[in-house]
C-alpha cells in the first residue's frame, strides 16, 4: 500500500479505536469478573494430557454425600398367601423279615439277595439297610369287662412285654374298650410305662372295638420313622366298631406299620372249645398281621408269652429295609401288589444251610402291597 493510501485509512482506524474504547468502558466490572470465572472453570474442566497405553493413572474422586433415602416400612404379610417348597417322590419302602421255622431272623443277607415285584413286574432295589436299631412300639391292650379271664391274661401279657424293652426303645400304651384311650405317651422310661399299666384295674365298658382302636393307633404312627410296630394284646373279636372289618383292612394295608397281634383268646379256648366266633377272631388277627407285614401269635400257655415277645423284638431289630422306585410310577391311587423273594447271585431261589449242613426252611414276612398316591 502506498503512503497516500495509508494516510487515507488513518482517520478510519482512529475512529474504530475510539468506538471500541467507549464500548468496553460502558460495561460494568461485574460482567468482566463473571466472564473471567467461567473461563477459569472451563480451563479446569478441559482434559489434560492423555496417558500412554499401559500407564496407570490414579484419578481422585470427589466424594459427595449420598442422598437420604426415605425409610421403608416393613411389608405386610398377607396370611392368605402361603409360599411353600414341596417335593414329590415315588420311593416305596418295604420292611422285610426273613425268619426260619422257629421264628428266628436270618442275618447276613445283602442287597443282591432281594428281588421285589410290583404287580408282577421286577423292580430294582435302590435303598437297602439292615442292622440292629431302637424300636418304637405302641402296646395296644384290650381292656373290656365282658370276660374277666381275658382281662387277667391281657394284663399279664402286657407286663411281660416290658422285659424285652431296651433303654433306647420308645413305647406307648393305649387301651381300648368302647373307644381307645392313651394311657402312656411314647417314653423311654420303663417305670412310667409300668405306672400306666397299673392304672388299668376297673374297665368301664364291656364292648371291645378293635377295628376303631387299630385305626386310631395307625393314624398316630404315621409320623413315626424307623423301626416301629404295634403289639396288640387282643382277642380278635369286635362288638361295636364304627369301622367294618373290610374298612379296617384297607387302613392296615395303606399303613407302613407292622402289627403283631398276641391273642388272649387261645389261652381261654384251650380250656373250653373253639366255635365259629373264636375261629373268625383267629382268622381276623392272621389277616391283619399279614396285610401289615407283621405276624400273629397264639400262645396256648402263659409260659409261651415271654419267648413270643422276645421273638417279636428280635425280628424288629434285625429286619431289612428295602426301597425302590416303581418303573411305572403312575399316581392312580390304586392298590399295588408286592412280592419279595430271596435269591442268589444268579437270581434263583436262595438255599440256606445251617451249621450242620442241613437246609434251612424259611419264610419272608413283608406287607403284601401299597396304595399309590393320587395325582
């Protein structure tokens, strides 16, 4: 640009400078301070130099007070909403005794020696247990005033049973005439049981309702686990039960508690004569015992009673506990027939010899079936 041109622009430059000065001077100092503050904050927030790859950089965090959360009230529980965790299983448990002709249990049998049939279909034994274990026994006593000789024999038989009780065994006493009555609840104190038996002196009724009494005791034995049984000191006759004989048998079959009737009628009939009533009573006790997986005893003389009780206790302590899951686990609610065989390694009937090399005749005691659960 020539000197003449510069001279022409000089007035315009001077005029622009004056205008700018006047504009700056017209703004207040507060505005200038705010602009300087924002500029400083922007410089603080500006990202610094980036770290190299692999370099660890510790950046301090500014702690801020956590917001105050409103206090939550406890949720009210709706009593109508019940949350449960339930499981279902098709396992069937069967307690088995293998006894010789004298009633003594045969020991040293293994899992492979048992074959179970469910409605004729072979089943695989999944659970197996054996060995001596404490017992839980309910002593059921017929205590009616119709025949005093019955009462005398029943009381003597009941006291004799205490001689086979071990310290770890549990025992309860229930008597019945027109209705069942709990004399002594389950206890391990033998003196407490004896004190309960001492209360049975004067019966109140002459009726003997054995079917109702068995149903009463079986219902209370449902929750008892392990080695358990009912020892029933009874005549086998029934006079006034609400349940019929067939209804009682159905309850017995559905239970897993073996019943061991000890007849007090045989002691009387050996001195008189049998009749249709006594024969029916004997057959009823045999059937009840068979359906439950127990065994009936008919002592003809009082001297036989202690050995019968000893045999019952020995069988219960040395029984085999088997379990299987049915191959057709249908929840049809119907009765399934069970059969248990003792076999050798090849699946043939097991032959047992005694110490003298002679064959031992034995029979198997187990319940004859079970009721499948309903869907």
